[in-house]
C-alpha cells in the first residue's frame, strides 16, 4: 500500500468523491448524511488526503462557530486507510487552519472518542460559553452550533455522540 499522499484544500471536483467516501459512514450511522448542495456550499472548509493517482483517502472540514471557536466536521478516512495516519494528518491540517484563522478552541461531536482523545480533545461540560455568547450563538440556524450548545432540537440526530473540545496552543 503506497504511503505517499498529500493533504490539500478541496476543490469542487472533489465533492462527488467526498460524498462517496462519507456514504459508508452515513450508512453505519457514524456520520450524518448531507446533500450534495451542502458539500458544495462548504467545499472551502474541506481538506482532502489524496494519493498521487488521485485516489481520495480521507477528508475533513473546519467550520467557524464563533470568534475563537471552530468545529471539526465530517472527518472521514476510507476503511483501507484506517490506522495509517491519514486521519491524524487531516486533523493536523485542520488545526493549523484553525490557528491561522485565530481560533483557540476546536469542537467536535463524535463517536470516535479515542481518536480525538489521543489528539488532545476532552469531553466538555454542559455550559461551555458565557451567557452573553450563548444568547448570540443560539440564534444561529447552523446545526453544528446547536450541537455545540447541546440544544434539545438536535438530540435525535446526535444521540450517543460525545461533545469534545480541544484548546489550541
């Protein structure tokens, strides 16, 4: 199995391959399904790991939630590449992007608590933001913000997931 791959910014032409990579995880109820339009709208948030041949090994997105807070979304690695460092490389790139944007905290909602735990994420308490920030954030229609705030309207979609946070240095 070749191990030379690059992590790069996703392009619109990657969207069908990102969807194909994510779909088995949606079927196993590890990730939430998304329509193609959602992937195209967020393509600038995605990074992909790709072999020189063009095969997509993994993907992940960084979504800004607040002035100091981002969310790691749709971090996925193909089954054949699990345990090879692809997920680590993608997460490193997303953390680098977060720092470049001036973020100091990263949130994720995940079943993969061991993976994220090895990368410095910890389960978060119920109240993670100041009341005045909560009042602003709760106005957002973004599901990721609702997940971060642990709003009851997202509970059916996120049951069993763990809310985790990492403070960036």
